[in-house]
């Protein structure tokens, strides 16, 4: 299981100031996304996940300059979420240097034509992001009036060609049993984002078959050190 650092970008800067030497009083704090990305890639991070916070609010990519700076700074895959609702936005992000994109579930769940157009652009590098909590799915007004289950959605999207899913959990720790159930539903790659704040939680996920865990604030705040996270991800609890 991989550990992928996440950087929330707003107005071209990291939402959180990162100070890798805070515990020893060494080094220099930075909110430059490319410097943060370089730090983690040098520690062995296999990819970087960037959340375009402004893009998520506006419905179009905004952090294109930050994407470009990171892409020119590190030789690692760059996955971008936020502001990606259609094929045109994916093309903009790829042109800026992104190599993977995450689309929100509701942009494509009931729009097969849009999903097909996005897959035509991104292929296997398109991921669909969804919150598996049932109460979140019930908040959306589905066209047929029936709230689908997470398994229904994953199965339907996988059958349409989606090969990657990013499961966000807010502040709730991921449920290994639910993850195992979803992975048996579809032949796809699953990544967990959110809800993982301790090394023990990482170890509990390590044996589930999840491909990767995205860590943001826990890494940037120093609550979890990257080397320790990577080690925990290699060993099931």
C-alpha cells in the first residue's frame, strides 16, 4: 500500500504552512506547493495529490500555475482533484503537467456521455472520487428518486470503464470491511483519502488490498512522519 502526500492549494499556495524541521528548530517553513512536493518525493513518495481548493469552488481548474510548478520540480505522478467536471478541464490540467485527475462522483454518476468523454481524454488515469457514507449519498436528489448504494455506483462506473476510485471519509476512519466489500464488487484500484490520522489506522488498512492512502494535514502538521507512515503501510495490523 502506497502513502501519497496531499497538498491543498488556495491562491497558488499550500493551505497549510509546512515546516519539516519544526521539531528540531531547523529548516525553513514553506507554503510553496512545489517545495513541499519535492520534500516528500525525496523521501520516497510515489506520487503527489493536489487539491485545487479554488477550483473546487469555481467548478474549473484554478491552480494551473501551481500544477505546472510541481510538475517541473518533481519526476513523480501528479494527481489533481478539484474543478474537474468535464473533459475540457482534464485537458487543461494535463497541459499544465498533471498526470492523473479525480472527478467528483456527481459530475458523472448520471451522465454516461460525460463520463465517456472524460475517459476518452484520461483513460485509466481518470479516478472518480466519492464519499462512501450512506448519509452523504442520501443528500443528493437522484433522478429516479432512489438512492443507490456505494456498491451500486462503483459497479456501474467500473462497468463503464472507470479503473480508479478515491474514497473520501471526512473525519471518519475508513471501515476495512466496507473497503473489502467494494473491492470485491469491481476490478479497480481503490485509494483512501481522509479519516486516517494515526499509524495504527494505516496498519489496519494495509491488509485490505487498498492501493494507496492519501495523507494531507497529518503529514504537513508533523503529526505523522512520512517515513513512519510508509513503514506502517507495509505491515498489516
